[in-house]
C-alpha cells in the first residue's frame, strides 16, 4: 500500500525550513547589491594597522577616508562613481578611484587610469566555493578571487551578513570582508609585513554607523567658503574658477588628474573677503577629466572639470 503521508510530511518540513530561514534573514537586506553600497555622498573612515615583523613587532597606526563625490564619464565612455581617498588627519588627497556596479550581474568594476582600461573588482553574487576573475588591485594579468564563506555577524550594533573573500592576485592572498549595508569592513594581508584595515566610521545613504575620529573634516564645514563650477566647462584651453570667502584666509587651489597626480598649483596664498576668481590656462595639458580642489584650514571642496581640445 502506498504511503502518501511521508511525502506530505517531508513537504511540510521543507516549507517550515524555508519559513524559518525567512525569519532569520528578514532582519537585514541579504540581496547581493547590499554588499557594496555605492552612493554619491557615502563617506567612510578606516584604521590601518601595519607591522613589519622583520623590524619590530610594534604596529604602526594610520587612518584614511574615502568619499564618493559624484559621477564621471571617463575616456572609455563609461560612467563611474568618483571616489576621493584622503589621509587623516591632514585630509590631503592621496588618490582618486573610479567604480561602478552592473546591477544586473552584481559585478563591480574599476577603472585603471594609467592604462585606460576597466577591470573586475568583485562579483557580488559569488557564494562559498565560487571564484571569479576579479581583483581589488587591478594589477594582475591573471586575477582570481575566491568566496570562502558567508556568515551572520553584528557590525556597529547592526545585524548583517558578511562575505569572506580571498584575492589570490596578492601573495600570499588578500583576505577581505564585505558586509550588507556597509561594503568593505575589513581586509588583511599577512607575510613578513602585515597590513590590516578596519572600518571605524561610515555615513552611507544618509545613515551613520560608528563614531568618527575627532578631527576637523574640512569638507564637512562649508560655512566660510563656496566653490563654484568653472566656466566654461567643458573648456578648450582656458577656464575661470570662482569661489566666495566670508573672511580673509590663506588657501590653496590645486589641479589633479584622474590618477590623483598633482598637475598644477593654480593659486596658493591669501585671499580677500568676497568673490575671488582665477584663470586656469590648460593649453599645455592634454584632453581629459581633471579635479580642482580648494582648501583652507577649515574648508575642503572639490569639483570636476573637462578639458577638450
């Protein structure tokens, strides 16, 4: 006689299992895109711990920040988010980077300015045991990244999922961790020299996580200056850069290329109260995207300009 109750019981167990999983994962956004928030205005602070074991077991601590300042269409005609990397506490620019997400595949791409090429940073849909031809460095000719595991954790008091990756393009392997709602929360590479990076503060899509370092972050205090978009923009050879100052001050107005290299010091010195403007002669520079940065002791602002010849 056919036992019809057994498959019914198994089906009920599967339904109950699915229901319980939905309860567990309902407390956080488990979609693959949530592992890599990439919104204009997102700001993060990281702590870097470096130890050169061949010299001393005493670690050295440093800090840096990343901020997404907007969108850029680069020479390959693809639009990316523009990310400024700054050291802390002096907030000087270390570099620019450019990233985008293909929302249909979950692939994260970066742009390597020196070779004008796009490379795969991450594949967010990877599950434990999967691998992809990706690398966070973009330097390897044969990149391979492996997804090791996915686990539940609590970061900044918030429940989340964390994916553990190993980028095999680095020797002996760069381990890094992406958390839902936060992005990159930690990384470590260890051999004779160990470098560990940890997220200590984030402002993502308007939400604040953690406690920021007690420093003056210039671009967060825009009360004494206002930087305008250059005109004309795009420009052929020359353009005017304007800003307003509500008090006399000492400033620097610097031009950088898309690799973060300092190209020109447009002006460094004292300015008067009111509107100030400076002419930039780009006749000796090649076509491309540039960034001009206005900085004082309490202010920091960046805008993009395009030179077309």
